[in-house]
């Protein structure tokens, strides 16, 4: 992953998961990945947002994830445009 852009979406409930964000940033930094500014984007996924098959059925959660992916994609496209 050296030199590659990297990011993550944190699905932990509010007030939780900050340690995971920090650890991921450190690990990605040690392997030389380029940590994107969208890293640690938070979209909490409560248990009740999942249907019986484990798919996200909650509209608010799906909307939040769609926004996270939109921002990540936009950042990747901007980065690519700058390197051309």
C-alpha cells in the first residue's frame, strides 16, 4: 500500500471507536500509505439498522454511507487530477 491513498469508515456508535481511528492512522502511516482526509468518516450502524440477512435496511444509515462514499470518491478524483 506504499504511496496509495487509504481511508476508512468508522461504523461504531457515537463516542466509541476513536481508538480504532487512531490505530488505523498509525498503521497506515507506518506502511507508507497516504492517509486521506476522509479517514475516520463516521456512520454509526446500530444493530436495528440491519435486516435478518445482515443488510443495512435503515434509510438514514444507507444515506450516511452513500455520503461517505461520495466524499471519498470526490477526494480520490481531486487527488488524481492534481497528480496529472
